[in-house]
């Protein structure tokens, strides 16, 4: 049922600074560290380094939402200013939804984390949400218009899923039109909105939410009530080319081979190139490896992989708009 909320508004970073001078707080609530399975294991992506980066970006609350793990918090020996325990849980409820969705959960302890993982494996979304409400844990519906590779999304289920959540996400790694659709749905169903980077490469704090609240719980509750603003960025070809460069730079100095980790950037063409670089046989031949790295950097900088990804992200917009009842521009 729609709640009567004032609605979250997008503001500039300059305007956000004015609010913050009057006591409003800022947070990027979707950040991945090297403990996520799809992140290149670079020292720059260690939680301690990312925490410092977040503070340099003037984030009052800092959280790490790795995929189905809370190992990032083992890195902190004592209570850190503004550090909020978080995790990103995925769940596939075939009956209610039909595709995998991702949920960010905050302020949970180890026992609560274990329980959420158990419930996510059961594949019953309502059971998971009922537990989060019983435990009074803050939670967010992440990137509703991003779907696992190879899955066929059930677009008709998305409004019903949004109804179950108090807050939905405006995601920096989605194209602008998809984020506009999420904003329209949030307004339609009276939901709070957070803007997040969902960064896998250290770009923390480049999109964020501001609201009032001395504690994180007050901050989150005000977001739920729509008493917040968001500073946003949307995925562009230029930004994607720059991020590909960051990924390749991180890869060249990582321990990816030793950890036998398969990185998924969400960009299939780039993933294929990374898998080539990560092969043991190529690492055993330094001259060939560096030649391959130079070639792959050239391909990435050409913009072709980025253009193909943006095209794929845009290809189903008409169907999404029609199914969700959102008017196109």
C-alpha cells in the first residue's frame, strides 16, 4: 500500500554540502571489499584502506556489503567511528519472484548473519523479510533492474517485491533511465531511496545519501520516511572505460592466480579478457602476459566493451517500461 511520503529528491554535491553544514549525515551504503568473491584482491580494496577513503570523502557512516560474507569486519580490532556492519545477501524465490534479488542488511551481529544466510538458502523471500523486521534490522532492495547473468527476469514481480521493502536503491552502476524508473516506482509505492556506488573497485562515496540522525538507526529511519536527499551518478560509457582501466590496473598487481578466484565485473566482454590474463599458463610466460595485458588495455580503452555493455543495458528498456507501467521520455 502506498505511503504518503514527501519523496526523495536528487541534489547536487554542492547543495549536499550545505545540508551537511547543518548537521545532516552522509553515507554510501553499498560498497564491496576484496572479501567479495567478484572483487580483484588488491591491497587498495582492503576494508581498512576503503574505510580511510570513505572518511576522506566525508562519509559519516561507513559500511561494507560484501556478497554473503562479513569477513571485512574481522579487519577492525576496535570500534571505528561511524562503522556499520553490513552484508549483501542474494535470494532466489522461484514462487514469489522468479529471479535472484540482492538485499543489503545493516547492523547485524554474527548470529543474525548466520540466520539470514540460512533463510536466503531456503529461497523464501517473505520469511527472510519477516525475520529482518522481527530483528528490527535495516535493509534495502538493491538494484531492482539488475539481473544475474543467464537469468530470465520476471518483470511483473518487481512491483510486488518493492512493496515488501522500506527502501530501494538508486545504483551508480546502472544507466540513468533504469535509475529513473526506480525513482518513479519508489514514488508510486511510497518507498525511501538510497543512492549507492555498489563499487567493486574502490570508488566509494561518489554517490551517496544524506539525511539527519545522530545514530545510523535514526539516519535509516529518516530515509524510510523520505526525509533524505541523494547525490547521484549514472553509468556512462566514459565512466565505464575509466573503471575498466582501474580493474586492469588492479589485476596486474593482484594475487588472483594464487587465490584461484574468478572475478565477475558484470561486463561479460571484460570478464573474458580478465579470465585470459588470470590463466596460470599466461602468468608463467611474463613476456606474453605483459603483451596480452597491453593488448587488453588497448581494447578496453577503445570503448568497444563499454559500448557493448551500455547497449545491452539499454536493450530491454521498452519492455521494462511497458511491464512496469512507466512512461518513456
